[in-house]
């Protein structure tokens, strides 16, 4: 029944996706982990005001401690990324997902029970370790277990489920006590781990470990009979790739070296656009800007817009060129940040003209989210998959992701110091300037990869 329906609605991607969930539900279980990651990343926005409430948090953190509580999760993400790579090849993808989800869930429980600024820092760190293990291994797990016909949809929907996590914490977090916010995070982790217990290990992991019969059994259970017949060929391909010294090839081959520099700098610019601060401090930003829309309501609207943008973004990426989208995205993102910087400066200096346009922050913020989503938010990761040679793609992706986490920590931690010392408008002006640099970098150094084969892309990078 599912097969007939699937063929009839081939052009209707949304319905196709829903039917694939019913038919291949096991392959969609990792998406719950992406919700968990988004929930943890958006946690500071509703929580920070509650940390100043003595009834909910007996010992209020200092501004410096709050800054570390918000940003230290990305140090945890960096640690988790370094750990999960080799661990997933040793013990398996599924155990890594279970360990990551359990770590995040226990961290949320500890955040609810132990109310001290330094404990918050420690458990936000461990939460970052767990969530990044889920985030990173999820991409590998989905790529290895999903059937060809839904793999693209599943990988493309990870950002959508991240946005859903943000929307959940924005919507619920502003209206429930501090403890409940963390208990919800714990429950998300438990649901994810429980789901993964019923999911199979990936056939690629079995092949890596020489367990070919188990790989075949898994592929047959997933309805991938054709792939099950090619296990021996996959084994030979994996063995040949393992003989290649990935790190040596990554740094010494010109096309890979250029790809590493381009993707790493794009990830740095991506984080320097302020996305981490904008999403973590959303409620506070609307309070500081004097928005005529209630900050909590405005935060929920922003979360809903991010979710909606997750549906729209794939249409842009596949229809237009990578470079033109990146140029348009960086330009609009920088422009919206500049408008917000100018508005907040005049609001803080008491300019009477601003009192009549207090509605400005919300639509400009929404435009920021949309312009970031359709280009800057997805294309650096897309280029990682398109610019590296196959045998070094995993290593190149790991480096780019680690640099991204480190840049996110630096940007988010310095944001707190900038707004306390110089004001939010200065931080937004810096973010806007970073987008300007990304725009110029894209013009001169980022190649167009749409419609080109891997060999053609590498030839461009070799010039």
C-alpha cells in the first residue's frame, strides 16, 4: 500500500515525507535527538530571567557567571564532537546515540535539582557533550541507515527538527517554572534514548567490524534488499578508504586544503553573524529594544518563523546557485543587524522618533532569521559535503564542525561582555560587519558548486 501511495505523490514532498514516516518509522527516530539539541541551545532565552527570581533560583548568578552558563555548552559540544568520532567506529553508532542522549537527559535532571551558578556551568558543559554526540552521530546514523529515496529528506530535515526544539523551549519555557523547563529537557532525552533502543545498528558499522551477516540482516529488515546483495562490494570500498591516510591527504592535497580553508572560514563567519547570541538571548533582546510586542510573544513568533524557514530553505538551495544564495543571505543578514543596531542605539539615547516605531524590532528580527536560514545557515555545511574528496570528507567535516563550535563559544561568551560594557547596539554592529566580511569573502573565494560533479569541483579548487 505504501509503495503505491509513494509513487503517486512523488511531486508532493511534504506528503511523501509523512508517508515515509509511517512506512520507515525506525529511520526517523534520530530526528527526536535534533529536537533535544535545539531545546538545549535555546534553553537560555526563557531561563535567564528565572535565574534572577529568588523563589526559583535561591542564589542568582553574577553577569559574568550568567555569560558562562549560556556559552559553555559549546565547549561541551567541541568535546563531544572529538569524542564521538572515534567512539562511534569502536562501539557503534547506536551506543553513542544512547550515551549522548542519556548524558543530556541526566544533565537536565541535575540542572533542575542542583541550583548553584557553578553547578549550572558544569551541567551545561556535560549537556553540550551529550547533545553534540547526538547531533554529530545522528548525521552519520541517518546517512548510513536511511534508504536512498528518503535519505535526502531525512538529512535535510535535521535543521527543521532543531528549529522545532527552539520553538518548544520558547513556547513552554516562558510560562513554566525553572524546574519544569529542565524536566521537559530530561523527558525529551528519555524519549530519544527509548526510541533508539528499538532502532537497529547501522549496516556500515557492522561492515567496518567485519560482521557482514549482521549487516545483511539489518539491510533486509529495513527493506533494502538490493543493498544487502552488495555487502561484499561495500566491504571492499570501506577497506580501500581506510588504507588512505585521511589527515595527510586533507592537508597536502591542494583541493582538499583549499576546501578546508573555505569551509572553516565560512563556519567562523556563520557564527560571527551572531546566530548563537540571537537565539540564546532572544527574550532579553526584545526587552532591551523596547519592542511594542510582548518579549515572550515575540520570542515564540521568532521560533515559529525559524521552524517555517526550515520547510522553505530546501526549495531555495536546490533551485538557485550556492554562491548567489550565500551572497544574498549574508547581505540581508548584515543589513538587518545594522538596522537593529541603529534602532537600539537611538532607543537607548532617548530619541523621541523611535517611540513611534517600537514595532520595528520584531519584523526586522524575523527578516534576519529568514535571510540567515536560506543561505548562511545551511550552505557552509552543504559545501563541506560537496568540496572534499570522498576519502577525507569525514575528517574535513570534523575539523569544520569543531571550528564552528569553538567560534560559537567565542562569539556567545564575548556577547555578554560587549553588551554589559558597550551596549547591544555595538554587538549587533560587530555582527553586521562580520556578515559584510562574509559577503566579500564569498565574492572572491567561494566557488559555485551547483550542477558540478565532485571531480569538476576539485578541478576548480586545484586552479
